C-alpha cells in the first residue's frame, strides 16, 4: 500500500503556526506572508497567433496578456506575461493537472508547450507601508506605483534570486523557485530589520 504524499511549504520551519488573523498582528510597517500554495503551469506558444490565444482563453476563461509585463486575472486563473511566447498560468493547487490536460487537448497540433510546475515555485506577499523600501534594497527596478502598479509584473533579480514581482493593492507578490524560498525569506527578514516586521500565515 503506497503512502500518501504530504505536500509541505518550503518554509514549514520558518512560518508561524496557523491561527486566527487579527488586525493587530498585521499592523507592522512590513507584513511578510507566504501566499496560499498555488498551482503553476508554464505555457509557451505563439503570442501573435489568434488561434492559439483563442484556444487558451477558452480554457482559462480570460485572455492571455500580450502586452509586455502585464497580468490578467479571471475568475479561477491568473495569466502572467513572461515573454512574447511565454506565460505562467496560476491556479488552485488541485486544478493545475486538469487545466494542463485540457490545454493539451485544446492546443493539439499547434506549436505549444504546457509544463505543470508542481511545487516548484513559492509565492510571498510583502505588504505594508514600507514594503517597497524593503524590496528596493535588493532590486534595481523602479518600483514606484507611478510606473509599476497592480496589473503589471516583471522578471528581475531580488538580491541573488530570480523572481517575478507583481504589485498588488496592498503591496507586492514575489514568485520564486522553491529552492530559493528559504534564502529569500531570510534576506527579506534581514532587509526589513529596521522596520516593525510581522511574519504571518
């Protein structure tokens, strides 16, 4: 009899145990949390081909972003632009395999690649009034809201980790490879040392 696979966060030893969230616990200058675990698919295809774009849109319920460094959110899926022919599709963890199968069928015969990433990526949220100042210590992009706002994204280096940054209404989301998650967590907590830092689920 096979044993059930236990899926764990790469930060299982770092994050506080689950508990009720309160406004007081999130009142720091910087709030760091690991986002709920997502499923990610790396999608490659012809971004200028309407047949490809229509087929994908029919499966994810929203258009793929074709404008560089933008994000499109549907009811169930989020599409993140990585390049003219590359996107991340973000889903609930238990929906990634089904979506990949449906995309394989919808894109059969087209020049496309669908690669589920399993637990290969981790996602942080960095929020609060000083979140941008923390990120600016390790990122050379201009993160001011006048040029980098919700609905946009960027691939960049945050200290020595390759990440995808996405502004949100409350701060930023940081997508990073699982193998760099612990390194980035330690760096972020150190970079936020001058502020009141809250680490929460």
